[in-house]
C-alpha cells in the first residue's frame, strides 16, 4: 500500500513538473528579429541592389486568407513600393529609428515593448544630396496569427500564440 502511494505521488509530481516546463518553453521569449532589424536588413539589401533579398522581408499573402484579388493587389503595391525604394536607397545615408509597438491595427494601443505586440512601426530617414525623406515602415507578426487576427481570424486562436516570438514582416510603407 505504501509503495502504491509513493508511486502515485511521484507520478503526480513528475506530471506537474512536466506541465510547468512545457508552459515555460511555450511562453518563454525566443530571440525574434526585432522590427528595426528587419527594416535595416531590407534597406541593406536595397543598398546593394538586391531587390529579391529585400522582397523576402515583406509579406504578401495573409495567413489563412486566400483571396486572390487581395493578394494580387498587395503584390502590385509591394512591387511599386520596392521599386520606389530601390531608386531612393542606393547612395543615401540611412538612419533606422527604433520600433514603436501596438496591440493591433484596429484599436491600437501603444505598448512599451514588443513582447505582446502584433504591429510595429519603424521610421527611417534617408538623406541624399540635400534631400531628406522620412519613410514609415509598418510591420506585423505573421507567424502567430497576429496579422491574420486583425483580418478576422477567431480570437480563440489569437491568444494561443507564443508571446515574444513574433515573426516580423513588412506589410506596408508610408512615404516618399
């Protein structure tokens, strides 16, 4: 009888420890590439003239949305904006500002850090031959339904995403 109780207590203790470790691993922040580093990498690729490498930092298709018309529109807007940036960036002095974070796009609340953020903005200054251009890059978390939640995915999946493990991608650019 005593061995049975000891085995049961050990099993319950092991199950509790396993549950705690699983939750810690799931919610522990991973080393995500911050939004300002994403923008800097995109601009660095444009400095060297590698448009395809710059395009990899953008997102066109929204997670779990297969609207072909919207995808085609976003692809055309992305292509146009990348071509405009490809003409501006080479030879310019680039200053990438720090990221500002928001909860989401519909009712944005600015956050002090990116841990729980779904959206981010990064202001970039391009200086070239007396001209200064201010450009704002908007990014979203595309790995954990952050962007898709704003486009109508159910909140029951939205809250399950691992916090602090965003996969930031450029969604739009406002400027020059």
